[in-house]
């Protein structure tokens, strides 16, 4: 079996494990399997994650595990990779500077590097120090030949051939300065929006709440703004959001809600408020935690042009029947393997980059 096939099989095994683990959680039978070292390890890390990062609740960690379990099937991996010639890869060391805004957010980059037959030199975010190494430990356990394929470091990055770095608009300037001479993908801030047309079902709007509130809205795929028709009844939206009202019981979210509400009120901004989500009419895309920006529109074609003009600032457009590249309500945090961040094909980049 080739190295590439061994790597694919290792990720298939990881997917199988994650699905089994999540099934045991849902069936409330996990306690019967704690003698399994990996079941025990994943349970412990999911429970402890919030101690390291208050946003990494057990529920959000389990969601990340579940979605990766669903993605990492033999069928999905083979379909994803079928359009690439992995044999054309020139083995190289790829430096990865990972974000840590949501659980396992950098794992796709790591998957891409390993699945193409390259080595990863990884600098983890201080916000996500535990979960990705846990998954890699499992991968190495089932496929020991990969032990030299991943190196985690806290030191200055050195001896690498290409870079994939994810950060804010501010850090991107530093990344471009330090890594600009190497082949690179440098990602900046992006946001996601939803377009309501006024004919959404209650089920679709409740599902939109998942796009807004999952991971507390901290992901680039989290909906931070909605566009609504001029005569839209906002009560329809708020009624559906009530299904997600328990989010206010999370201390860090509640603190942000109180703070942002106070700032808006002191600044005498007009806001709408239902006790756990603040709506503010605003042209920009990136709303603060516990806030959601909205903007009225009168013409769909004009709105399409506006969103196209701003495509470099947008990750996802959530809608139903609005545009060809839309994402269905409730699906932004269920990305497929070929849903590349910023629309840049990471596999293509890796295969077309030669070792220095």
C-alpha cells in the first residue's frame, strides 16, 4: 500500500472513531467504554476544553468531532481527492499557523498537508492547544509511519518550504512581511451573511439560528449579518431565534451581550433586543458577539451585485433560492472537504508548490 493510501486509511479510521465516539455520547452509553484509552482520552479533552478556552464548550467540541466524523469517510475522501494527481506532489515541509477561534478550525489545513504526502510544521493557536494534537496522536497510533509527518512547535518557524497562515487583517500584514518570499496562502478576516426573502419557513429560520449561534458566532462561517426585505416583519425572525435563547446562560456570551448592549445604548444607536441577541442596522459585515447586523434591501439583483463586489470579505452566503453558490440554512458549520477557506484550493496549492 502506498504512503498516500496509508494516510487516507488513517483518516478513515479517525472518522470511524469520531462517529462511534459521538454515537456513544448521544446514546448515553459512553461510560461502558471508558476502558478504551482513546474513548477515555477524547472524553477527558472534550470535558476539559472549556477550562483552557471558555468558548470551547463540551457541546461545541462534540459538534466539531461529529462533523469531522461525518466528513472523514472513505467515500468522501476518495471523491474529494479524485480530481487531483497526488503522485505529482514534491514532498516538502509546510508551515501551518493555525487559528483558534473555534474547535479544530485548523484541522483541514493539516489534513490537506498530510493527505498530499507533505510534512507539517505546526504552530498552534494559544486558544486551541489540545484538540488538534489529540487527533494527530490518534492518527499516529493507527498509522505509526506518520510520526515524522507532523511537528508541533512554539519556537520561531524555520526550515520550511511553504506557508499556510490564518489570522486577522492585522496579523495578515505581518504574515505577508515574514512569509511573503515563500509560496503561501495567507488568510484574513471573513464573515458570512444570510439573505432572507420573506418566504422562509419557521424551520429554516430556526436552522439559521444554528448558523448564527453555533460556536457563539466566532467562526468565519458564522452568520454575522442578515439582509431583509424592506417590509420584513422582524418578529418572525425573533420568534424563530427563541429556540436558541439558552445561549445567554453561557457566562462569556452573557458578558459580551451586556457590554455591547451598554455601548450601543450609551452611543444612542437604535437597536432591537430580545434578551439574548441584539439587532443593529449596519452596513459592515462583522458584528460583535451577541449582536447581529442587518440591512434592508429592495432589489435582489442589486443585492447580488453588492455581495459580489464584497466577495473577498465573505465566506458564506446563506439563503434559499437567492444565488447559485448559496448555503442552505443551518449548514454553515457543516463544511464539506472541498469547502476551502477563502475559496482557495489548498490541495492545488500544495501540489503545485515545489520544494525549495
